[in-house]
């Protein structure tokens, strides 16, 4: 028995963050766009479905050397980060 005490665990417990920052250029996000690292290694933005007037555009000048087996994304601070994919 735990005398009615319920403990919830969440977040990152002792491990590293999801990924590692690999980009040096900070990208400023605009609402209504999805940001991703393209096959060419540059950061691109593309309008979300609700954004009728937006256009696809390259937004970064830094080229990221992509490695197989890694996922590349824009982290919360606006920098490109990489994370090792499972089963890749």
C-alpha cells in the first residue's frame, strides 16, 4: 500500500536530450509553416494546409552534412539538431 499517494513520472530522467545540436545558424520561425532539413542539406519552410498564401522557401544559408540513420529537425531554440533513429 502507498497510502493514497500517486506518483507520476514524466520527462527525461537521467538520459540525454532527444538529439544533438549540429547547426550554428538560428532560424526564426513564422506561424503557419512547417520547417525541415531538405535532401540538399538546407533548412526549408513549407506552408501548412491552413496557410493558403504561403510559399515554399529555403530559409537557411548553412548546409548540414546529413548522415544515414539520423533524423534532422529544428529544435525549440531554432537550431538544426540530429537524433539517431531506432532500427536504422
